[in-house]
C-alpha cells in the first residue's frame, strides 16, 4: 500500500521515517486486534490521507513557480517509469493522467512533442522491448511471456510483433538464441 501511494504521490512520502512509523502502527493494530483497533486504524489512515492531501497542495503551489520545461521533463519521467513498472497489467490513460495531474489528451500531446508517440504507442513499445528481452533471456513459454508483458494472449502478442515488423515470437527466440 505504501509503495502504491509513494509511487502515485512521491512528494507526500518525503519523510519516510514518519510514514513508515504510521504504516507500522497500522500493521501492529491489524496483527493483534483489540477493542477499538479498527477506530485506531481509521484514525491513522485519515492522518495519512491528510499528509497526502497537504503534500499535493504544496506540490501544486510549488509547481506554479517551476520552469514548464522542467515540469514536463519530470512528468515525462514519471510516465515512463510508471509504464515500465506496470507493463504486466492493463494501463489506462486515465490512470496515468491522475499520476501526473494532466488530462489524457495533455499526456498524449506531451508524449507526442517529447517522444513522437502517443501513450498507447509508448506502452506497446515497452511491452515489445520486454517481450524481446524475455524471449532472449528466459525459458518461459511464449504464452507466459505474453501475459507477463501485458499482452492479452499469445496471439495478440504475435499480431503486435507482425505490426511492428518483428519476426514471430518463436522465430525471434530461435534467432536470438543463435547469437
């Protein structure tokens, strides 16, 4: 839970020791429930949410004074990191939009300007890179690689490989293993 929140709201968790202490208190309450434990957990969670909201508010206030180029670079890095870390599952534009406080349309404009591709093209690019790497460096089945890289099936991965000019996965694996 902390990893999720710290990934979505990195500025909210700058004081890691204090945040770790709060999460530890939550887990202690849940491991050994006593009378009123659920109320104590709720209070700690509310305290955490207040920290996150205050951090977001101060981050937004600071960002109005930042250089727009630096802000866009920061957003671009967060988008790329998020996509690379979440390849194994479906990723929506709305989810990414919440991450960087932009609309899906603004995200696509930013990516188009900086990288020359849309969000969905970026996701497919990273999935292809991960699939090619896995084909070369693992013994997983092609079906397992497809699912681990976020493709819905082996057949869909095959279609994407063809669309982007790659050899079919089985042939590519054989070719890469010869090298």
